[in-house]
């Protein structure tokens, strides 16, 4: 069965975006790019909520080297993308599918289909909904050396406690620390 993997940058105080959705605080360097490229080889599908989809769809189709790595540009533009939204009427970015149904039901079906793992970038509301349903298998949290004081929390509206087990850590030279967790019940 395919795994659902959260791969998100977060601040030290737990936000994945600033109060207005800003992500200008991300720390990125060649080491981070190489790690991300390696991670992309294990995935073949991306899940987005509306806000993250609109941000990404407004950037990646026109991204180019040297500002971005060609491997990452290709993956972001060519991989299948499922966009969960009740307000969007259509999605135009290459290989995007709009999903208006129940998030948990749709993702449970996707997990059963053949293929590589599925990744969620950004999309805090999707992460919270799927975490509550026990559908997230792996959390890759890239803690950036910044405190915003205010912003959009990665986990919002969680009704039941989520116990996690630390699988590993990695410190990048730029100061980012990767924390990898899985739900504790998966032991």
C-alpha cells in the first residue's frame, strides 16, 4: 500500500506559513535541494489544498534555472496532483485533478491504488483532516531556524491526540533540522 507523507517546512514555533501565507522565511541551499530531489524519486503523486495549490500553480509552471533546480521543476510540473477544494471550479496546472468529495474517503482510495508514495506539501487543513483519520504514514518536518510569532499552524483543529514516534533526525548545514515521525500506533 502507498504511504501518505507530509513534507513541510515549519518554523520553530510551529507555523508552516506566516499570517498572510508568506513563506519567505524558508531556508534553502544546495544540500536541501539534493535531499528534496532524492525524496521526489520515492513519490509519484502530490496532494494540495486550494491555497497551496494556487501558490504552487502560480509559481512552478514558469520556474526556471538557475533559480530552481530542473529536476524539481520537472517533478512539480509533471507529477499528478490532486487538489481538494470545495470552492475551486477548475484546475489548470498540468496533471491536476480537482476533488470535491470527502478528503479521507478519496485519500483512502488513492492509497490502495498501485504506485509510489503520495506527498503533501503545505496544505495544513488537508494534513489536519487526514491526521485525524489516521491516514498519514510519515511526517517529514523541516524545522527552520526562525520564529514568526504568528502564522498558520501546521496542525489546526486536531480533536484527538496524535502520538508520534521519532524515526530519525538530520541537521543540514543551513541550520534546518529534519524531524521524521510516524504515528506511534504503527509500531
